[in-house]
């Protein structure tokens, strides 16, 4: 077992670089800059996210493979949210002395898995020592047709509100981990959803290509919080039918077993990385899995309908 200081900064960089392919026409890891050929008629999308040990993850709780997976996935989810196609990522790592190279290798394996499936190469980054904590920063570049990026701004009065996938799985999985609950098959699936979210890149691109889809974002903090971002950017209010929120059978069963409120997980739980979008009522959405959860109305804030419970914190009427 070697520690990172045994192989040095450049050893570490070449160890990372040797495991990623550079697309034809591009310059990747190893020069002063990456070079990415441009195409006309396209807009560039850029996003960056940090993951700090002790803030976003605990080193002893998360497997390095899963951390690498999640570092790539949450960034690619931002490209998905705009309806973009991923182009490249940049990975900056600050690692304390003593970090095992096996840890880095497993981290890179997880990162590479997501990158490979979504055909998004790693083209650069930075490497530094850190006094005691692991810090990870990922920057992602994407592209979309000029003027066609799907923002949070376009929601219109009368639009229906939709989500892809199910809500609350990740939050329930995290609760199982933090509270040390029994890990049966259901719980394990929720934990996987927490550690290995899948960025909805294909669905995002499909939705961006549909005329009636007006606004979109990815759900990182839970719809109770994220839906407000669409309302703030677009204006208007939302009426959400709580009984229509899509939930997995696994989440419902684990919540029933533990006496947790599944709606609490679905509404306030974060890190689902599903897409939240609005579309005109007669829009054909058959190409993308979706559930209709409400509509855009006049006023401000979110009204939670058809719920026995009052989601007080989010009732802004
Ligand atoms: P400079 O001193 O010119 O900034 P560096 O020594 O920091 O260059 O990096 C050398 C090359 O290695 C660059 O292409 C950079 O993008 C890449 N690189 C550095 N760290 C990483 C990393 N953690 N992941 C991927 N590429 C990296
Ligand atoms: Mg550098």
C-alpha cells in the first residue's frame, strides 16, 4: 500500500490521467490548458460544485468508489437540468498526506464509471496537499443548441408541474444510515439511491427538445425547497397534490417499518437528482418517465393540497 506522497503530485496526476481517454481533436490532462474544439450554433454550459470532508461527506462512512461516483454524478445532473449534453469535466483534489493510493484509485473508478456511461471525458483539474481534510471540486462543461438551455425561468401560468423518477429515496436511505436502522433489501436499495444517484442526462435532453416544456431544474434539496427556485425565477405560485408525489414501494415500506413520514422524505428530503419541470397542459411527454404533481397558478408560494398533514414550513400563501 502506497500513500499519495510516495508517488508525488505528478505521479498522482498521471495515475488519474492514464485512466481517461481524450476525445479526438481535444487536448486533455497534461498541458497548461485543456483544448476543446468549438462548434457553431451551440451554447456552452458550465457548472462547478465542491465536496468537503466533514461538510458533505464523512470519510469513514462513504466508500471512495461511491464518493467518486457522486462527485461526477451531481455535477452531470446540473447539465441534465439544463437539457444539455455533457462535454467534459475537471476534477480538483486536495488530499491530506497519508491518503492511500488505493483510496484514490477507488474514487477514480467510481468517477470514471459515471463519466464513461455518459461519454463525458475528464480533461483536467488540479491537485494539492491539504492539512487534514479531503476537498473535491468538480467543474463540468456541457453544450446545447444556442438559446435552447432549459432554465428555471420559463414556467407559465397554467403549466402542469412534473417530476421524473421517485422522490425521497435518497433521504430515506440517508436516514437508515444515520440512525443505524436495519438494512434489508429495501433499505439497501434506498442507500444505493443515496450514494449512487443517476444524472438524468438523457431525459433532460429529451425534455429540452419538447416544445411545451417551459422550465426545468434538478432536485438537490427536495421539491419543498427547489420548487421555490422555479417560482422565484418564473413568477407565480404552485399548487402541489401531495397524494400524487411519486414514491418507490421500497421507500414507503421502509418508512412504514420505521414510523417515518414518507411525504416528509419526498418533500423535504434532498439529493434525489430527479428532474423537476413544468409544461403546457397538452404537451406530449410520453418519451420520458414522469409524474404530474401539480400546476402553476397565480399568487406566490406553494400550496400543498390533498394532504392530511400541513407542510407548514412551505405554506407561503
Ligand atoms: P499547472 O501547474 O500548469 O497548473 P498542474 O501541474 O496543476 O499544472 O496540472 C498538470 C495537468 O494535470 C493539467 O493538465 C491539469 O489539468 C491536470 N490535473 C491536475 N490535477 C488533476 C486532477 N486531480 N484530475 C485531473 N487532471 C488533473
Ligand atoms: Mg495547477
